[in-house]
């Protein structure tokens, strides 16, 4: 299963950790129990957050999910869950659930610094959509491995200063940095929603590759309706002057002698598929 986790900065100050509130406090009913949920995955995420947040001074949130409880021996701020995501869920028997949650955790190191660590835990629970209860504490397990690099189907190199590259650069500058008219670079009838707020102030295209092969000069005078599927590597700068590398898989269509973006593709083309 594809999954994505956002990793926090490797170093944070002690003050920053103290200010952070423990993540994952569940929404409560008047009686103090978790509100009903139809999603065992969401319940499992909240449980793992509470388990990681528990300290020797406060384990109450953990007991909400696992009534037998277990007194944590961790000091306040020694680990803080920043983000969580479910990577698998199964029901081995009616009313029984096994969910694996990955967590991005800031961990206190022996030298006093904080570093981001990815941790996976398996959660066992029983119940229905009206109520769940953990049958044990979360069990740390191995996280999924990262596979080998996928071969992409963009074998042709396009000049970033050429017709396709110029259209792509104009589109990304308008789309990501709010500079220029987006409609000028988008095919009529195509719908491309702008990110709000605009995340960057400057974009520079580094490389453009295409799936289609063009003879020399052919991309500069394409017949109407010609399609080019491209993969674009670019750098985008925010208002603080920090650059972020970005990739876009785009489909372009020729009209009136120029290339226009028809859509942002949901995924790059994989070779052989």
C-alpha cells in the first residue's frame, strides 16, 4: 500500500516541545469516553497518539482506549508524536481489528537534541462502529520497506527553454507562485484548481522529460490536438527564500501552434504499464 509520512525537522528546542500539546486527544462524550466512530482506523490512530504521548505524570488519555492501562515511565517531552497514518487494517475475526499505524515521532537523544523517528505499531481492538476497546497495548512492529526506484516512461529530454518547457514554466509560475494568468497556459475547458494560499513566490524549472518522441523542431510546430505527457522537475522558493524541490506529471495538448496544460496527471507514467 502506498503511504506517505511527513517527517519533521530533526532538531527542535526544548521550549518547542514543551509548547507542543500531546497529539491525538480524542473527542469525548459527556461521560468521558471516546465519541462513537465508524472507523477503526481512526480510533487506532488516536490510541497510538495517546500511547506515544503518555508520560509518568499523565497516562489518563491512554486508559481511555485501554482501560487496564499501563503507567508510562517516560518523562514529559521525551517523545512527541507529530503525525500518524494508517498503513494497514484487517479484521481477523468478526468484531476484531488489527491496525498498523506509522507515527512520526520527535525523540529525545542522549545529547539533548531531538530527532524525527518513524515508528510503526500494531493495534489490536474489538468492537463495532458504536464503541471500540483495545485488547492490549500497541505492539511496535517493522515499518514497510521502501521499494526500488520505479522506472518511469519519460525517456525523451525536452529543452526547458523550448516550446514545451516554456509552457510548463509559465504554468507552474502562475499555479504555484501566483505570477501571471493561469488561463493563458491551460487548455480551454480544462479545470485546474489553484492551491490556496499560493505556497511559493518563485519557481524555476530544472528539467523536462516527455513520454512522446519529437523530431527536431516538431514540438515547436505541433498540429492541433497533439498530446505530450511530461515529467517536470522544478525548484520553488517560499517568502523566506527557502527552496523546495517539486515534481509534476503533466499532460499538454497543442492548440493554435502552442502547448497548453490539459491536466495535472494523478501519477507519472510507469515504464511497461
